[in-house]
């Protein structure tokens, strides 16, 4: 049962899909994620019903966010880490976010082809999704996909972001630990990395510490350790470490996983895990409120009529963008008030 453009999802279908996900059926999981990613109104209602059924069975995984500069080897690192974690007895779901083409809207990368060995393992599930127009480095429905993977029995969820930037830190709000991958040779790069994303990191790894780059990686790690002294960690009981690794050669992967486990133990011992999960739920709620309000505003017929003119006025400098925004909001609120009278 896969949602298509011409069919709706019945309550019975949703129940069957729920059972399939809880049984760990990979096809059912893929269909469920496709359903929650659908923008059709009837599919959104079915997706909400599905999430209500599954959320009591979720929440017990280690949620790990991975970000890094382009070319740092995120996919290679995730494949190495995923294989190591599976060998340790876990089941791993990887939610990768591929950049969307600005022209076609299609995804322009394919992480399954970049994680070939990991994708072959029955204990792993890799789901690439295009970002579309969503900021934050994750798709709008990444949170829902995470819940579905947890309900399907995956106890380690890795969320890979598009890259590093001011708008690409949303993954830190939906995971328990945030790992930042950097390249050897700090120097100018240290100045170029956004301070905000470094402050979000719970672990910094200098990847590609292999061949002739080993010494350079060590120097970069030392520079980042010095820089971190000026920043405050996200958790009072946690000291952010900076280590070197080579995902290509499998060096430092086991050690990185040990740090992840220590971080989880710290969250459990201090009660901060439950605090984090509560914060994630509130952020999820308000994020959806914001998205749905904008979608509702844009779908209003009268507002939609005014959007082209106001966009043109703002882009041509005839009206300040703040004034144009206020006019749209006032028009929407006036119509809403008239409908309630």
C-alpha cells in the first residue's frame, strides 16, 4: 500500500501500515515515510493518524546529528560508523538530506550509492530525501521520519545535514548529540566556520587524518581545542572534545562511538535526556505551526491575488519588504475576522 496521486489512505490501510512498521518491515517503513512526506491534504490527515499510533513506540534511540563542510567525507564517515555500530549489535537508520535542484526540484545527490556497503546490511536503513525549500539542513518531515524509524526498531538514528551554514543547524534541535566534521588544516577555515555551528557541536572530528594529512590534522585539532576554550558547551556536564579520524581507513571510528555512548550516559545520568526530548517536541510543534500558518496564508484566494504585486513592489524597492509583509498579514487577518463574524 503505497500512497499515489490518485488514491487516498483509508483508516484500515493506516492500521495495516502501522503494523508493518512495528514489525520492522522495510517496505512498510518506506511507504510510511512516503506518506508523511506527501503534501496532499488527505495524506496529511492519514500521516497524522499514523504518527499518533506509532509515537508511543518511539523515543528510545540514540539520535545523532552529523554535519560538516562540503567534501569533508560525511557519507564515508557515516558508513564507517554505521557498520561499526551494527557490529556492536545495534540497528541503524540513516536519514540523509540531499540538496534539491533549484531548477527541477529533484534531488541531485544519491547517498545510497555513496554508502554502498552499509546499504547492503539488513540491520541498516538509509532514506535519502530532498530538502526542497526547507531551511535548517533537514527536510520538513525529517522529525516524522525519525519517529517512524524508531518505531520500526532502529535504536541508532543518524541524521546527515546538507552542509555547514547559519541556516543549517536545525538538526541539532531534533537530535541528542551533534557531531561536526572538519578537514585538516584549520587556519583560514577556522575563521570561515560559523561560530554558531561550532557552539552547537558536542564532538568535533577532524576527518581525513590519513597519508600526508596526519600531522596537519593534529595541528588543526590543537587549534580547535584552543578555540573551544572561548565558547560555552551546550551541556554544563559535558566537555566538547576534538579528535582526529580517518573514515576511509576506519581509524578513530570506534573511539568516536565511545564518545557518543559517554554523551548518552551523561544525558541519562543528569536527567537532561528527558529535558532534550521535551524541547524537541515543543520545537517540532511550533515548527509545524509556523509551516502550516504560512501554507494557509498562501492558499487564501485573496491573499494569493495580492502576492505577485507585493512581491514585485518589494523586489523593485517601491515598498519596504516589512510593509509588504504587514499588508499580506493584515489582509489575511481581516478575511479571517470577516469569516468569523
